């Protein structure tokens, strides 16, 4: 009995000693009729349910906390004003330049959206105190920055701060004894007349902090960004020509951002049975099938990511009235498994993931 007990390994020890065979044994069980399942109990195409809480930070203009499984990220949005005189090579927007292309170019050219991602100490075992920013944090920041512009999520019109000479003249005529009342009551943001001029912008600093990380950080980070931007409200602001500065009114209610659509990111990792992949590749030339040689693991955790060499991310949006799926972005890294047919199936999975986030957002 003592010898048998010493030779028996728990599943946790087996996973550490032989992680690849351990995951393969779960995905391809030896008992016939047993469905494939991952080590965390989920099906290959089953994602972790998301939980979203907005307005969590009182000192930010917008915030959100997103949790999927053991991955938790906090996002805070803070707006700061930037005068056009401080922008090198600034060019006033031409009249009628409010289309999506012009808006995206203006946001990118003047760097009005500044995302930054940090991985907190202890969010995962490999993140220790006192270390410089990791490559993962820099990569995630770059991907979020790129998707913010390519998705057309925000309109630059919401970030412009105008100077309206006509409003100044009207205020001068109605000027009373209390100059402070004049500054609060005169607001030229909402007056759409040809004489108004862009004098400043709101710059949105989007800071994300991972409290815990158990795989698939990009999907959680992007969901937190979308939720925080939908919660963001900026104060009424106008340009004061006499003081040459931006003044914000406390008497008027803050203005929410007009967020376009509801883009959702869905990531999957490709797990391959390495011993059988070579055999299936030789047989695929005759049968064209690689069945049971790889599995698409949607929303992978940290253990699964360490065993997969190929990942794919699809960003979809179905918020249009026609409910047609718009693919806003596709990114793939490593491997040669995912082809057109696999990508089509994965888009269907991403559509279901969009429905999950729609319910909580």
C-alpha cells in the first residue's frame, strides 16, 4: 500500500510535471463518449462569463472594473485640456471635416487618446516588485492604442473646445456686476455658428491596472476601455479669449462621450497534439482533415497560454440595427493551423461572445 500511495500523483502535480500531456488527456479522454473538456472544466469554445462594474473611481471622469474568471482589470479615464498653441504644426480642421476618416486622423495626429497599461505586482507569479515595465504591458498598450483609432469608437467632435466670438459679444452686452456669474453662464460650446474656432482639445488619459492576471489580458483590457469610455462624462468647457485659457462650468451637467458601437474582442489559443500533428499533416494531404490534432481554446487561461504557440483575436460589432456582424480587426500570432475555414468558425464564436458582453455593458 505504501508503494502504491507514493506512485499516485494528484492532478495538480501531474499538471506541473507534464503540462502538455495533462491538457491533452482532458481534451481527448480515453473513455468513449466523454466530451472534451479543459483542465478548468470549460468546453473548448466556452468563455468565462464577464462581470463589469462602472463608475468605480470617483476621482476619474470615467471608470470601470472588468473581471473574467481570475483576470481583473481596473480602467480609469481622466481628461486634461490641451491648447492648440501647444500642438506643433497644428492645422485648424477644415469646414465640414466631421467624417470618420477626418476624425480618426485628428485623434491620431494630435495624440488625443493616451492608453497606458500596468501589471500590478503579484497579479501573476512572474510579476515581482521593482521590475521595469514588461513587454506584455507595452504590447497591450500598443494594441489598445491601435484599436481605439481603427474601430472609430470616439468622435473628435466631443473632444474639441471652441472659442465663440459671438457668444463673447452677447455676454459683454449682458454683463452685470458679478463677473464670476458671466463666466459660468456663457457657454459657446453648443452654439453652432461659422465664427467659432477650435482653441483647445480634451486629451483622454486611459490608464489600466491589472489587479490579477489569469490569461487573456487583451479581451479584458479592451472591455474595460469600452466600459470606461461609455461611462466618461467631461465638463462643459469653453475658451476664454481674455484670459487665454480653458474655463469649465460647474453649473452645467457634464457631457457624456458619444461612443460609437460596441466592439468586443474575442481571443482563442490553438492547442496542438504535437505527437499526432505530424501524422495528421501527412494524412491531410490525402484526406484534407486534421481532426483531433488541434483544439481552439476560447478565452484561454494562463496555464493554457503557456502550452499554445498560436493565438488569434477577432474584434466584432453587432450593434447596428440590421444586426449584421462587422469585423473591425483580426490579429494572429504564431503557428500555421488557423486558416480560412477555422477563422469562419471562430467568427461565429466571437458573435456569441459579443452577446455576453452586451448583457453586462
